[in-house]
């Protein structure tokens, strides 16, 4: 059709030229107004007859109004439907798209607009008049157009635009628009469905449902009769019919006449069948009676079959005259059939479910999950297009926010018009396959997420059990957002980019209008907002400098670390000025989340919206998580920036130190070199100064050629032992360039097979060391001679006293023999024997110090030995000294000589007593178990690591000075006055402990006291010689009863042995005057004598000399408390003289033996 129109513009051919649309458009280009002269010329090239425009009111083309051809050319090239109405009669010139919508072009082109659709004047005549008056207008238009040879009703939204000539007069109207038939019909169908649902709502009887639905359909489409037929399983039909007023009912019901075969065909095809004329329908014609003169009561019909499951029904529409059914009428029939069928089915279901309704409803209502019973709805092609709510539970109402009555009976698309197709196809698949499915999906229109399970119930029905998971999905999405933010922040180092990433995460996840991060400056008031995220360009940006003081009282809360959350600025109580500032920025709700560093406000996370918003706890938690990550990223970025600056500074320092190292390398007076596999890689200038070698001469040279042959092998052996690390000091001789050898001390390190060595000239050091060694040797020799002199002097002094006693005794005995008095010879021999015994005791002490004393070691249980020794010590030190013991229960046994152990403790006690006199004090003896390792035993070669028993003797005396402590264990070293001590007490203890494989330690503090610790090794063996108490006394063969020892009128002999021999004639009370015999029983008593020697040759008690006292058994003993104690112990322990009851310390045993 457009070709005839195009012939008017002079650019297209006749209808035969319409083959190539694209070529046609390429030839049809708009011409300027006034080019109409060539419009008719082109007609001569047309292959078909041109349209006769002179037959129209327009006349020949040459007389057309100016500009019409140009507008027409543009219209013909447009793909939008449109036509041009030209001239006073508004002659129609449509384009191809318009012709396709309107039908046959030959009926349209050249026709006046008002005569083309006379029945549609009411719908668009007003629009035409407005366009002719020069005003454009848009109006809906309803037309009946011929499509497929059939007139059909169609709806359009058309725009009417006036076309003016150069003088401004309206010479034509451009009509363009879009067809809205589908939308109009959909709306009318929707309205009909809603009306039908409202009509059928509340009906429970099937007959009433059919009559109400059929009547509404009949009135809607203007039908004469509407019937509903149900077939039972045996094939019997039951029909219900509705007739329009004044229309008689059929004798045979709705199945009367030729409708039966048409119904059968429709049921077999299971699709809607619309018959315009049953007389012309092949299926119906086969059942028409032979008597054609009989006028059938039904000539047109619509049959809508419904075959669902085991049920079969149909809706039938009758018309007594032939009728062309419209698509809308067919759709209304299908809707009515479905609704009636559904309502009948629903009423049947209700009847069948009444028995168990109570239990079912209780369970249904108690479910926490939403529950839906739905039924699919299909189109005429059998495709599922929607589904209807059959029932829902209260949980559904709570989850969806809609009442049950508003949903039941309506479809999902009615309730949610824009819902996604998946919410229909998913449940259709469940019904069609019979397989249950699970889902988790979002409804876009509401933004809610649902998760559930769907399963088939039977027929077209299904059930859905679901929960809303919007909150959970939101949490998951926010967690993913945090993960994504963490990934993004990991690669960012600039604060602006970090702030932008954080703001984007908050804005996108929370859906705010704006989000940002702000840095708070040290003054606590000024802030800088960095690169905010905005939802769109219309949101006012808050980027830049801001001041917290503008927020008023909120600033104090932020400095305190409290978040500021405002749901609506209109209700927060802000002042008018501050509210105005906020509203000018387009903010109605906001959150300010503070970030503190060391109690100071350092940053803010900002989020705002342009509408009121209730910020949730989850929103704030998400912002806090973003804030934490952002702060960590900023701190990391700052740390890395600082590290980068530090690295740059380190590089500068390394460069400076490299220069310094090079300077040290050059200026060093030591030999420096680097060796690789024995080859010199580099050498400093000192090689030239010290050995005459130039650095260039050394490079690549074997180190072996520079080292003395005798020194090379030991040096390389040490290097081989150290694969990496510091090398030990090595002294080698290095060859000078002139061939001489010089001593150097080498140190170095090994790293990556490279040896970094430094050699120092030690010729002067070696000379000094040799001189020092010679001086040390001379010093040691001098010290040795001094020690030997001191030792020999002490020994000579003591032995001189003893020899004087022996000489005096021999001289007296000679005189007595010369006088013929031989009876006194024995007395002088006893005096001589005593001097010999003292010489032997001195020898034993020297042997103990030298650790060559003959010991009698035994397994000793200190629990039994020490109590008796402590009692002896009490009697020895006197009452001014409080002797206490702290002995460990179950003490380990030790292996030592018990007599020497007792003697050592006695020596320590006597030294302690002397240190505490005359004021007295406290003496503590205690034992403990200890474990000593090799570190503890350093310097004690005879002791082995392990278990030890520690015996500690502690006093509260004057203590020792450092000088005295240094010489405490030296023999003959004493701080006492001449004649009051030998200086062998501590040396004897030292020798005894060392010979017993133990350790002795001395701790002292001047003015506080001294503690001597004896560490004796634990005896872990089993021995039969265990000593649990003091050893028994020796036999009394060498003893003579009632013997008194004399020394300057006192009981104890002093160190002046000659006096004992010079005064043998002194009488003693109650007995003969003779010396104590020599024998092993005197050992304990000898110790008492040794203790007396420490007191200066007197037997003292509390520091004062006492007169001698005689024992009740006739034995002379010391006077004072010590002597009284001796007598008391004698009586208590022996019962009678000469019979000791139990073991006692050796000194007491000797005393008791003498008493016996």
C-alpha cells in the first residue's frame, strides 16, 4: 500500500517496486518543502498503475499543500504506525506499519478520516477538532479493523499533531500511536475475573455456583444461553443452564441440537472451541438433521472443556444466530469455566475435608512456617500461567503481611502483579513431575527472600511450606560485603582509597543515600570527610572540611565514644538552625559512629539517608565491623608508610655505613681480607703497611702461600670445623714480602663459603706475654717459698714445744736415775708419751689438710650422729651460746669417717663460740637434702654430681672480713693471739670434706655471722657398717684409773708441754700423780684438749678461768658449768662409774671411761 502513497512523493515506484524494503528506504529520502514538482514525474517509471490522486479531494499532486510531501516522506520511513490526514476532508495517507494494524490498505488510502471509521467518531472526533485548531493531543481510540478477513475490535493510544504550511495554517494532521488492545483486553479480563470471583464468593452449592457464574458470563458477552455440563465416570452428563430473558430453554438442555458432536471434538482435543456457525462447521454438519428446513435452535457456540485428573466438565455458550466470537468473549468464557470449575471443586473439597477440618486446621494454624495450598491455572494451550491461593495459614499472614481472606481465591499475579515467572514455573514443575523441590529465592517487588519446600497434592494442586529468610540473607550478604571489603582493603595503601572503599561497602549494603569516612584532626573539632559514596549525583556531597561543633550536643557524645543515631531529624529536638543545615544537605536520618585511639576521637564512620529510617542493631553492627576493618587498614597503611620511610632511612644509613666501612677497611691497621676456597678475594691496604704486599699482588693468591707451613694445618682444621659462624682465635706466622715471618692473631666468620678474616700484629703482645709469664713464674716461686716458710715455721714452733717437753722429761728422768730414784721413771715416760701424742695429732691435722689422712669411712646416718654431737657442743661452748638443731626427718645416709665428722663439727662450733664471745649468741646446726650439678661443683674435682646432704653450722658472731675469708682454709692461718690457736681447724675440715668427696662452702657477713655448709654425697648402697650413732668407746687397756692431768695448776694441758713435764710432783686430790696413758680411748678427750687450745691453753666457761673440780668417782674435771655437765652426764649415762649404758660421742665416752 505504501508504494501508492510513495508515488506521490516522486521517489518510489508503483506496487511492483515494493520488493526490497531496505532498497526502497534508501531511495526514499526526505526532500525540502517545495520539491513537490518531481512527485508526479516518478510515476512514469512505475511498473504498476499509479494511484489516481485526482479522484480524491486532494486533487493532483501538484496542488497539494506545501510541506505535505516532506512530512509524508518522513512518515513513510518511520517504523511507528501512523497516517497523514491531508486537506479539508482529511484524506488518509498511512505508512506500512499503520497498514499492518488497520488491515487492507486499498480500503484506507485516499479515504477521508471521518468516513473511514464512522463508528469511532465519538472516540476521536474531539481530538481531531483540537488538532485542526492547532493543538496537539493524545487520546485513546477504539476501532473495528479487519484482520484475517474478520472485523475485530482494537484499541489504540493515538497522538494527533497539526501540520502547518509556511503561513502557519493547519493543512494536515499527523496521527501516530501504539495499539493497546492486549492491555485493554487484559484489564477487562481482570475486571471480569474480579467480578466473577466476587459473585461466586461465599457460594457453596454447585448449582448456585454454576447459575451465578453462567449468568454473569451471559450478561457480559450478550449470549442467549450458558450451560455447564459435568460427566461422571460412566459417561452420564448432568447439565445446568442459564438463559437470557425472553430466551426459551432447549428441550434437550444445553446438549440439544448439533452441539453434541462439537462438544465431543472439543473434549477430545481438550481445548476451547469457538464456532461462528454450526451449519458451516464440519463436525456439527455431520450431526445436522436431514430436514434442512428445520431451523436449529443453536447456530453459534463456544465450548470450553475442562479435563483435570479424573474429572471432566465443559462450559457451553449458545447463540441462536451465527456469530463471530471475539477473542475477549472467548477469554471470558475460559475464565468463567475455570472459575466455576474451581469453585465447584473447592466446594467439593470443603465437603470432603469437613470431617478432618478441626485437626487439620489446628495443625495448619500452629505451624510457624508459612503454608500455602495452591492450584495451577493454565491457558488454552495448557501452559501454566498463574496459580491461585486455595488456602493459607496464619503464619503466611504474618510472613506476607496480608489477611487470609484477601488472598484465598486470588492468583499470585493478582496479589503481586510484577512477580517473577519462576514463582509460577517452579510450582508447575512440581505438579507436572510429581517431584518435590526446595527453593530459596527473592521476590523483587517486595525485596523479601523466602526459603521453602514444595510438593504436589494431586491434580493441579500443590502445597508450599516456607519461611522468610530476608534477615538471614541480609546477614549473609553483609558478611560477603565484609569479606569483599577485606579483600579490597588488603591492596590499598592510600587513606583516601581506603575511606572510599569503606563508604562504598556501607552505602551499597545498607542502601543509604550517602556514606563516608571522616578524619578528626588533633584539635578535636575540625574534620575532613574523604571521598564519600553517594547513591546518585542528586545527593549533596559532604566531602571536605567539617566541624563537630556544628552538631551541638552530639559532639560531646562522639568524644565520649557513643554513636549518634538519628532516625528522623524532625523528631530529634535539633535547633531550627542546625536542623536547617542538615536538611539543606538532604539528610533526614543519619548515623555517626566514632573511632577512638587512646581515648581520643580519631575518626568517624558516617551514613545518612534522605528519608526517615529506623536504624537497626544489625545496621549498626555492620557499620562497626566496617569501621574496625577500616581502622585496621588505615593503621596498617600508616605503619607501612612509616616502614617505607624507615626503609628509605635505613637505605641511607646503609649507604652511609658502607662508606664508613670502606673508610674503616682502608684505614684499619689490622690485616683484613676475604677468602673463598682458600683464595684471596680482597685485601685492605694494611697488607702493604705490615707485610709489604700490594693488594693487587694478593688477589687470587692462595692463603697457604702466605702462612707458615707449621701453622697452616691447625688453622685450616679450625675453619673446617666451623661450617658457618664465628671462627676461634688462631695465631699464625705470616710471610713478609721480604721473606721474614711475623706473628698475627686471626679472627673471622664464615658465611656462604666466604671467610671474612681480620689479623692483628701480635709480636709486641707475644713479647709482653713471655715477659709476664716469666714474672708470674718468679711470683709463684716466691709465693711458694713464702707458704713453705710459713708452714715450716708453724710446724717448727709446735714441734719445738713438743720436743721441749720430751727433752725436759728425758732430762728429769736422767736426773732421777742418777739419784737412784727409778721409781719416778714411769711418770716421766708418760709425760714424754703425751708430747708424742700431740705430735701425732699435729701430723694428723697436716694429713687431713693435704687430704692424705687415713680415714675409716662408713655409712653414717646423721639422724643418730648429730644429736649426740650437738650435746657435746653445748657442753663445749658453754651456756652463753644457745645451740639449736633443725634436722631433716629421714635424712639420707652419707659415707664418711664418723669420728672425723664429729671432730669437724666440733672445730666449727669452737670457732663459732670464739666469734660470739663475750656477748654470746645462737648456734644452729641444720640438715637438708640438695642436688648439685656440674656447675655447682666447679672447682671440686673429687665430687660428682648427684644427691647431697647439706650440714650447715650457722652462728651470730662477728663474721669475717673479705681478706680473712680469702685465707680462711689456709693451714696455720689464724686471727687469734699467739698461743691461742694453731690455724689448722678449718684446714682440717676442708681436708676431711674433700677426702670424703664432698664440698665445703663458707658464707659470712661482717657483723651478722657466719654459715659453714658441708655437702656430703648421699650413700645409695647397702652396707652392714652403717653407723647410726656415735662410735662405741675403745677398750680400757691403755687407761689407768684415777688419773689427773695438770697444766699450770689446771686440768687441761696447754700448748706449753714442757710445763707438764716440769711439774710432775704436784699433788692431786684423791689419787696418785701420773700422766694419762696413750691409747685410742683418749681420742674424744684429746678433742676437748684441742678445744681448750683454741681458748689459749685454759679450759674456759663463759670466758672466765675456773678452778678444777673432782668427779664423784674420784676423777678430776673442769670446774664451772662444763665440769658440772660432765659429772651429770656421767651419773645419768653410766648409772655407776665404769659402765656406760649406751653409745655417746667419743669425747663423752673417753670421759666416762676415765670415770670408770
